C-alpha cells in the first residue's frame, strides 16, 4: 500500500496536532496496588509458617488470594471500602509494631503514631477513589 507524500505529511501533522492538543495523564497511586499484592504474600507466608503447609500449596493460596482480592475489589464498591479499612488497620498495626520497637516506656506516642498512619492511609485511599469518581476530560489548546 503506497501513501503519497502529501497524505503522509497530513497524517504526521494530525498526529502532532493531536499530541499537542490533548494531555493524557495516568495517575500513579501505588498504595492500592502495593496492598493488593502485599496481602497475598503475607497470607502465603502465614499459611506456610502457621499451618505448616508446603510452600507450593501456600503459593497457590497466595495466587488465589491475589485473584480473589482483585475480583472483589473491582467487582463491588463495598469491598473497596472494606479492603481500604482493613488495609489501613494493617498499616496502623505495622506502625504499632514499629513504634514499640523504638519506644519501650510509653504507649501513648505509639498509639498516636498508629492513629496518624491510619488517617494517612484512609486519606490515600479516599484520594484515589475520589480522583477516579470525579475525573473529567479537559481539552487543551
């Protein structure tokens, strides 16, 4: 198939014009994807260590949990909110463990740190869902 020079120039001009006219921006919010991948890994090690399962069976449980988390997360809105709360609680518990390793005498700073981490995690989830729900298409000149 031959394209004439004028037609090629026109196609290049259209492509360049479209590239300058629209700005396509993909939002990077890796907290959700990190959590959705980290939870099955933790579940795998939990089943292998706690229930003394073979690593391959634990690996299969991890793969099944990844698939089920993704399906439930994108299938129903209630699971998004439920997972967001559960993952935020998990981040707060991680903050408690980290805080207790630094502060051994007083518990109040540890719980304040955990509450702060929980609030930041909930805000990050809310920000992501709010961005998706309220996104609009803008055309730039």
